[in-house]
C-alpha cells in the first residue's frame, strides 16, 4: 500500500510541475488547478473503485467548475454535472434553509415550540416533548438520541405522508437528555422539522421544497421525493462489498427527505454555493438572515459547532469552514464553504460503506489543497481488515463444523458434561452475537445491513455457524452417551 501511495504522490508531483512548465503562458492558475483536479479525481475513482463522481467548485469571482466522471447506477449512464445524486445529510442544510425562509416570513421563530405548530406532536414524556423548540431541533439538542433517528431512517417509503408517519412513531420514544441539555446528532430532529414545514405550509415537504427552495435557487435537477427524483434522472447507486461496488437495490425513502434523501446534481450544488456566498441576486434571504444561517447554534465538540444543518470549524490554513458530509447506503457526499478563501464546492459519489466514508473527506481535503495551490494529500484506500478478520472467523467455524461432522462416529468423547457445556456456550454466544454487534455499533440492525452489508452477512453467518457447532458438540456428547447406555443394556 505504501508503494502505491509513493508512486501516486510522485505522479501528482510530476504532473503539478509539468503543468507549470509546459502550459502556455496564457494558461491561468485555474486551468492548472482544473487539470490537477481531473487527474486527482480519476486516480481516486480507480483506487477506491467508485463508479460515479460529480463535483462543483465555485469562486467569489464568479468562476464555476463542474464535471462528472464515470457512470450512474442501474442503467450505467454517463455521469454529467446534471446527474442527480442523493445528498445524504447535506439535505439537512436545505431543510434548515426552508426553516430560515419561514422565519424571515414571520411564520415560525427559533424559540417556538414544536407543539405550537404541530399540535399532535408528542414523545413518551409529554411534558418534556412540549418544551422542545425549533432551535433545539436544528442544533440537535432536543434530547432525541442518535439511535432513535437511525431507527426511523432508510425505510424506503413511497408514501408522500411518510415523514409525518415517522414522526408520529416518536410518541413511544423516550428522551436521553432534557431538551437543550446536550448535543446528540439525530436524523429524527430533521424529520420533525420536515413535519413543521408541512404543517405551516399545508403542503407535502417535497412540494414546498420544490416551490420555495429549489425553484428560487434555480436547482433544476433537485427533488425531495421518489417520483420527482426519478423524473430528473436519479438512479440508485452502489453498496460496497469488501471495497467492490455492487449495484444497490435500496429504494429512495420519501420519509427521509428532510434529513438525507434530497437528490441534487453538481450544478445544483454550484447554485447553492453561489447563494451562500451571496454571489447571485439574493432576493431570497436578506443579508442578515443569510449571516444567521451561516452562524453556529451550539458547540458539538471542542473544535466544532453546529448551526442550521451545517457544521462550522476553524483552521490555521483555511480559516473558517462551513461544511457537512452526507451518507446514504449507496451514496456519499461532501459540501464545504471557505468564506475566508472566497470559494466552496461539493463532491457527490454513488458508492458507500460505513468503513469507507472518511475516504471522501480525504478527497475533499485534497481538492482544497489543489485549489489553494498546494500538493494534494494521497487518499489511502481503506484496507478491509475487519471484514477479513470476520471472514477468517467464519471460515474457521466452517472447518470446525466439517471436522465435527466427519468425526461424529469416530470421536471418543470424555468428560461429556464439559463438552455439553461448551456446546451450550457456543449456542449462547450465537444468540448474543447479534445484540452485541448492535450495541457495539450503536446502530439498529437494519442500518448495519444497509451501510455495511458485507459485515452484516458475515455476522449472520458466524451466528449460524456458532449455533451449528454448538448443536453438533451437544449431539456428539449425547449420541456417545446414548450408545453407551444401549451397549450396557444389551449386556
């Protein structure tokens, strides 16, 4: 792996130098950076086996660069700057933008309680849920846990009323913190915001977003429901199995649009960046509202703040960065704005795995380096160590089962009670393995299956093999004992 990295680093360094030496005098820094980005993205796609990528880069001077590489899912059409990808959690910022617009129109306020606009909203603790405010939902300080959000996520609902149906299920959910007490990132917060938008506008969430957000920002390929996304050309992407892309059958989730299932193209994201930088004619929000939209609401970590569906960090090199990453089972995206540098961008891809998500952040940082005139970092391909370890365990259990099966009649088992205890222990471990995995991952089983399908399959295989081996050991002990009793009786 290190040799591959050294070779790629040398290749990028040579390309960077040759571009500077061999380019005509009239070539601008932007053209050099563009050539560098092209090669960098192509190398990333090859190394990480990503089928389709589309990016947008926008500068304050009005320069816009958009490009697509590779193919879409299913029909494998060529990716273009107008190809829609699922944005994942970048969708939260667009939902927050809709809330900001409603705030500017004096329809809602940050201090408003959810029940002021959604009378039927309740959680298990009705008194606590009645105190939850719009600001707490935006900043993930409502007290609703991360796990609860995942329980309601990625269901593949086709009903346009699925957002409301998901929120109604919260009535049996308890808070893990008092409202306003602590930061807990949860998709459920933005589901509730989606319901507020529906209630105050008297429209389905997708219609409101299309009429008052996408149309206003000229995001022509964007959509917030399955039918509209399909009409605009959206196709499901790829899930990663041991790093290898496999066409996904995960359906678009109408119930997840407010937190993660808005579809948009690189061209749409370019328009979004333009808007946030104030480059286009901004009759959509006042300057004050836009500044508030890009400001923090709560501190989520020692070095990070969370605002209106956006994260905010500071660095010595790039200054302030407003950003968010996004994931669905078959897509991964990055969105960023560097106000101090005067530019921003977005990267959209159509492949994902929970253990590969940080790779795209590396690609983002590399592109930032290129645009800033620096050599890009080399993004290492994640080694599937966990998958291989689990696969190795599964193979060993297969060999053990075959060995036991072959030696069922040959093996003279002593200390039968001890072997029976071992068999029972294997069965207990098999039963406990899945709940243990869910606890360690901090995610419900359906999320593990969607975001790490290879690990999920191997985990199920190991649980079955453990149980089979346990049963086989118990059978051998009981069988041998039974034969001894029969022999004794015949004598």
